[in-house]
C-alpha cells in the first residue's frame, strides 16, 4: 500500500497540533504545562474549601451516582483534580474524595495544620516572636504566602507558619 505525501501532510499537521497542545510534552514553555479545567478554564489541580457544612461525595458526576463519602467539615480545604459540567472531582488531605457539586465549594482558601502544636510567628522567620500555636488538624484561613511562609488565621489568632507544615497550598505558590 502506497500513501502519497500530499495525503500524509494533513495527518502530520494534525499530529503536530496534538503534540504541541499536550502539556506534558511542552516542558520548555512553563505557561503551556499548566493544565486547565474544561469548564472553568482555571488551573488543575487547584485548592478550594467546603462552603457547606455537609456535602455528599459521589462516585461519578451526577445525582444518579452512588454517594461514597460525606464531608462534614465546613471550610475544609479540598483539591480539585477534574471538572465535568457542574461537578468537581475533589480529594482531601488523605487522598479521599470523589465528585462534588460545585455549589458546595467556595474559592475561599483554607489550609489544614499538619503538625501538632504548630507555632505561628509574628513575622515570616524562625526568630520572630511566637503569636499563637495551632493544633494538628485545625482549619485556618490562608492569607499571603512567600516562598517558604504563609500567613494564616483561625479562632481570632493569626501569624506566619512554614508552608511545608500546611496542607492546601502548593510549595511554589505565592500569594499577596
């Protein structure tokens, strides 16, 4: 079987477009390696929080799918890993998750404290005075973040915490 060059050109062009649009193959261009949600065009994965105090987590993106979990903690940080219509696939700190209706989620950023009695400081450095201590599992509101520190607040207390001791913020994330 012989295929002419003129018939291969459209196939080669289509293959080139496909390869150029595949984020993992475009590592040289940092903007191109950002995966975006098909519904919101926001980055994936990304962090959000539970708006509701109770939210069903389903096996698939519709009301007909079985409920696998029920999240019962308002403001809990979650990571969105996929989008489908009005549904978002989320996971919690333990990797547990499924599909949640977008109305149950908030763009307000929160984090989970990942160290028992985490001391937060008045300034983003180890020698600054301690302003509070948060227990393991406390949900705190996320403020600004530098390269290694994030400003957090919970229960009327606030301060700077090392980013590596928080779940709900990426290591390279900077926030004003």
